[in-house]
């Protein structure tokens, strides 16, 4: 876990164990959120009516962290921990720069692409970079990797920002490395923040 040549918060490169879990192949979509909103009366995110963000197959974006948690729980799921996200994203390629290998795609975007249209990793997971930041369960701590437990790390005990992972369409370079860490205050709603569901293994 981590990136030896990355930002200080992505170091040191270290080994962790995570128990078995399930994770979605793509981020949750606008169609998924529409079903949730229709069932619960949850308000739509701020970009819901913008044509650039309205395709049912685009990832739903603009959710604050607590909204992402509620959406996941209604769906019978939860947010992944940061360690689970990176374990899944690496897909068995322990030292590759990107989830799918070393090659950086040339594409850039002016809106979130439809899910499933970016390169897959060896596990068949898509949209791990280039699409949207994905909320994780953990509080963010710049120095957490230096003291992270070796088994099932769950982030800092408290904080002011929640972890997010994955490169996002809105950046000049959307193709973040697999070890890249990002974070955001949990109340904010950005047009490049989405959610990928996880579940404990049965």
C-alpha cells in the first residue's frame, strides 16, 4: 500500500492485510441514485439537472460524505475503507503505476464519462482513475501510513477530512496513480466526487 515516489502522505510503501470483502465493478450511477431517491425521498445532488451530468450511465456525483453513506446503506452496502479500495484497485498488480498497468491513457474529459468506459484492472474493476474521486470510510491523516496497523487499517480515529481515492475527470491530468491519496471535508459536494459500494464477504 502506498507509493514510494509519491506525495509524503502516500509514504512509506507498506504491507497490509485486509479481510475478504466485495466491491462494485464501477461507481454507483445516476440510475442507481434515481432508484434510491424514488424510494426514500432523498434530495438529488446539486448537479442533477445539468445536462452534462444527467446521463443515467454516468456516475452520480455531488454527494456529500454522509449522503454517500446513506445511499450505500440503503443499497445493502457500505463505503470501502481506504485499504480495501487500494487492494481492489491494484487487482494483483502490486507494483504497477495504474490499476491496469503502466500505460497512461491519452484521453481527457469535460464531464464524467459513462461508467465502464475507462480501462479495467485484472479483476474487471473499471473507473478506478480518470472518472471521479470515490469517498472512502476513513478519516484522512497525512501521517497515517507511518503508524498504520498491519491488518485491516481503518484510518485515523478522527479528523476534518474524509479519504477519497481515484483520479477524477475535472483535473487537467485525470489519471492518478493507484497509490494516490486525496481527501475532502465531508460536507462538501463536488462535481467529481462519487461513490463505489463495498460489502463484507458472506
